[in-house]
């Protein structure tokens, strides 16, 4: 089966600035993919291209379509939340539901209403009268009621407090995700999403530096906490990154022989955030 | 209801001013009719009564038309800008609605729907106003303002005005929408500045005023192209009968054959179409500011 999102040499330039530099990536159906990168790495440009919000160079198909040319058709099967603050302030909650029900063939009103029934939000309220957390719930109700194959979330919890964030991700995993759906998510808060991701894509300076499933991460990457006396021997195995913590040195290895490394200290699989920092600071890998 | 109907409803949700401004303006005119000073010379001949009824409605309609022009200009300049500024464009773009449809619906609102709402409000205001004035000045007016044939003629005039205005001002509307889809701030400034700079540059470097004249002609030319000369204007004393002594009707006032065959009309419309296509392309490429 062809991948849900396929990008080959995807390039986006803003004048002299290259936001995406021949990026290649694949997203398979049924996955929850985190697109992770530092500020200005090209995350948003990549999402813009995938959602048909901008033109680009190179090859890109999403659900078998070219996003920029075919955005209208693509949005029948794909939906996105680009930061929750974007619902227009004058829009009433019930009007929002009526409108999306009117224009979206895959919107299921009963699902949106059931979701909203669990909240304290009255239908005749305007978005400007709602708190940020309430707006999130409305946006979620609208989005999750759409039978979309692909859901794209761009920094969805920006500006939300920790309770609202937790509620957001819980709803996402429990009420929304199933094997027919695919979620692509970007966020700065790596710790917050790493438990729900199945795949990670690291992006830096417009290039994809890592595109892998979390299952592969466990076999491919290993971190060892080494005491000073064994450091030189461990360094001979070519770690790609070192981190000094409390008198110990944590060495990060890729595709190394775990049997050998076990001699230097206790092995563990690096967390996504560790991997992220290691990968982007270490550079060469 | 289909997608376009929903988009039209959405514009009414967002821009309540579409009907609130004419409602308030109509209310003020009615207050003026109720409490203003009324001094109307006694009307005697049927021709004078005819003239009074027509003039009354045309004056009310013209006042609404002026307010409408200002509001519609503002609407067109704002319509592709405000959702980029508050970032709600990202919500609208997450729905399966093409940018072409979005832009064309907003054009339809600005050029057809808003004028229709204003003329409907003008009709309601004129009816209520005529009722009030007929009572307050019953000695001189009598039933002069109640002339169904004049009323129907005026409706034809309104429809013609809406169509002619939309066609004639299409290049202006296209320009406003292009700026609205493009500018990152100060839409008003961007709408005015480029034509002004071109005008000045042309004057300084070539000593000519082709651009200035073209723009002035476009802004002011509609009455000359779409209507017959002042000799037939109801509002002027001599307009009750034309030179042949025939009572003037709306058919004498409007000049559709001239308007719809004028090259000026269609060249302008073609420029408008190009500008609107440009606005659609910008709408596809530009999202939030």
C-alpha cells in the first residue's frame, strides 16, 4: 500500500531562506507520528505543504493527492487543528456546528453534540466569550466529529494549561484514534506526546534527520551511563553524543552491539526527548 | 443547503453590520420624518404628484446608496484580510471549501447582496416615511406619495442600479479584494497608495494624467454611462415631462442599451475579472499573518 503521506525532495523557499531543503518523508496509515524539531526547523512549512496551504517544489502526495492543487478534495478526508486559538471570535458554538455539518460531508453532528454535552459550553455562546480551554473543546468537538483519515495537529496545545493539555491528549487517544486513522502532530512539548506516538520524524534546518518508528528506536539506539574510569574504552565504540550528568557520562550509540556496550554500564533506551537533543546537538549520525 | 448558501449565511453571522447599518440609518430617517420640519408647497397637478412620489423615493434610495458605497468598500477591503489577521483562516481552510468559492461568495456579498439589502431597507424606510409625511403634511401632499406604478418603476431602477453598479465597479472591487488578500497590514493605505503613486509618477515623468483620468472616470463615470442626461432627472424641476411633453418614466432615466454596449463597461469588467483571479491565487498561497 502506498504511504499516506509521501514527500520526495520537498523544498520550500521564502526568498533566500530555505525552509524545507529536499526533505523526504513517509507516513503510513494507522500511525501517530510526531514531527519534532527546534524553532525554525521547517515543521510548520512541512505541515503547510502537506495541508495544501502553500505551494512547494518537489514531489508530495497526501492520500494520493497533490495538496496544493487539490486542497478542497483533500479536506474531505483530512482535517487539521493549527493551534486552538483560530476559531473566529464572532462565531457561535451552534452556528459552528451547523456550518461544518453543512459543508463537510463526513461530519457527524451527533458525535459533536455528544462531545459538547460533556462540557459546560452552551450553544449560544460566541467564541470570544469562551476560555481558551473551552475553545479547545469546541474545536476538538468539531474536528473529532469528522471521519477523517488524516488528522494534522500543529502545536495544538500552545497556550493551554496543563489540565487542558492532558484532557486534549486523553480525548485524542481514547475517543478519536483507531486503526483507520493517522495523526501527524508537531509540538515543542516532546515529553507530553512521547507516550502516544508510534513514529517520530526529526527535522532540522529544513532536512529530515530521523524518520523511524519507536519500536525501531529501541533496537537502533542505546544509551549507556558510564563512570569516568571506563570512559575512554566506551568512547572507542563511537558514541554520537555525550551528556554529563552528576559525575557520570551518558553516551548515546546508534546501531552498536549491545553485548559490547553492556560492559561499560547499564543500558537503556533513550527517551524521545533525549534522542532529540542527542540527535540535534550531535549532528553527525 | 449547499456550501455556497452556508458561506453566505456565515457572512451574515460575521458581518451583522450588513443589516444593522441600514436598519439604524432607516430608523434615523424615520425619526427625521416624524420630528423634522416639514414644509411642502401644495401639489396640484397629477404630474407634480408623480414627480414628488418619484423624487421622494429616489432621494431616500440615493441616501442609502451613499452609505452602502462606503460600507461595501470597507467590506471588500476587509473580507480577505480579517481572517488572516485573527488566524481564523486556518479554521476555514481546514474545511473542504475552495478558495475560488470563498472569494467569489465574498464578491457576491459585497457587490450584490449588500446593495440589495440596502435598497430593501430604502423601500421600507420610504414606505414608512411616506406614511408619516402624508399624515403630517396632508394638506399639501394628500395621497401624492402613494403611487403604485411609481413604486414599481423604482424597483426596476434599483435592480438596474445594482447590476450596473456591480459591473461598473468590478475593477474597483477586484482591486480592493486583491489588496485584502495580499496586505499584511494597513489595507486602506495599500488600497490608496499604489494608484496615487502611479498617478504622481506619471505626472512628474511624462506630464500626462492617463491613470488619474482613468481612475476618476471609473469612480465618477457611472451616472454618465448608465443613465440618461439630467434633462430627464425627476429631481430637477423640468424633469416631470420631457421635451415632447411625455411624462418621464424610469425607462427614460436608465440607459441599459448604452451601458451594456459601452466598451468602457466591458473593459473595466475584464480588468475586474483579472484582479479577482489574482485575489483567488493570493488566497490560495497566503494564510495567517
